[in-house]
């Protein structure tokens, strides 16, 4: 399966499948693999695909790979207590560029960032990135979906003891809920 996908044209959807397949095989307990991140192996995998994308001059595919590489880099920097601020800033810039590429599944990338955030703990730079991601997701979503996103983020802020930001997000939830046609259902 890896060979079939890899030999075809590397459009974003093929790269997404390839990365998913790689992650499933690499971290599958059925293969007895070590589930810890190994930066060299992981980044070499992305470099190999990136070289092929450069040869084919695939801009969106290259950007998609750069986003994944940056996410892996952030995950590897955090346990080592190295400062990930530059990588986080780079990731935000890459995600911002990806917004203008219709073939890049931005919603799944945003979900990946949110999932990384659940495993990171307290990191102010990453918290700012998560706030930015929620704002962008809300811009792309309906009012109902946006209110749910703000609600989730508000609850996360409460759990972290950041009540000022929690009130801001929960206030936006209420405003969007009342604005929505479904407000009687949502306010119950």
C-alpha cells in the first residue's frame, strides 16, 4: 500500500493518506513499535516526500508537508524543555498560508493542532496558537459550530484557571447562540 501511494502523483490527498498510513504503522501496538517520537526517523520520512514534491513542483503538497514537519518538531521540542516559540510561530504562519489553498484540509490540520495542545500542558506560545486556530475555525464555521468551538475553548480555559479568557470565550458562545436560529434548543 505504501509503495502504491508513494509512486502516484503526490497531491495533498495522497500525502494525507501516506502520513496516516505511516503513523498507523509506526505507532501500532500490533507491530510492537515504540510509541515515543523519534525525531530523526520522523523528519527523514517527511524529507523524503518533500524532495519528491520539490521535483514535481507541487506547492500545496509542499506546504502541507511543512505543516506536518513543524507539528512533529513541536512535539519533539516540548518534552526536552527546549523553547518551541519559533516553531510555533512558524506553524501559525504556515497554517495561515494554507488557508488560501483549497486542496489543503485545513479543518483536519486545525484538529491536529488542538489534539497536540491537549498533550502539551501549559505553554503560553502554544496557547496563543490554539486561540488563533479557534478564531480561524470560527470564521470558517457556521454560527452554531463557532459557538460550540468557543464553548469548548472556554471550558479549557476554566480548567487551566484562566477565568478572564474563559469569560471572553463563553460570552462569545452566548452571543452566537442567541444570534442563531437554534438558540432555544442550544440554551436548554
